[in-house]
C-alpha cells in the first residue's frame, strides 16, 4: 500500500550473492481478493448451522 494514487511502474535492482538483477515491477490493476479472505467466508458458511456452546 502506498500513500499515492499513482500506479506503481518502476525498475528495481535486486542484489543477491554478488549478482545484480534488474526487474520491472508493475502494479496489478484488476480487482483481487487475498486467498485467506475467501477461505474465511467459506468457513463462516460451514459454521452457520452450529449452535453456540453455553458454559455452565
């Protein structure tokens, strides 16, 4: 996340074990949902039939 509304498009240099790698980084423009959010909704649907446990 950034504090800018400008999309991310830039070259980045990664240095690993004495080697330099130039890579192009570009922001994904389509809508997306992280996997954990989809899994969370799936779990909620599975537990809809459960009744709360009452402690005595």
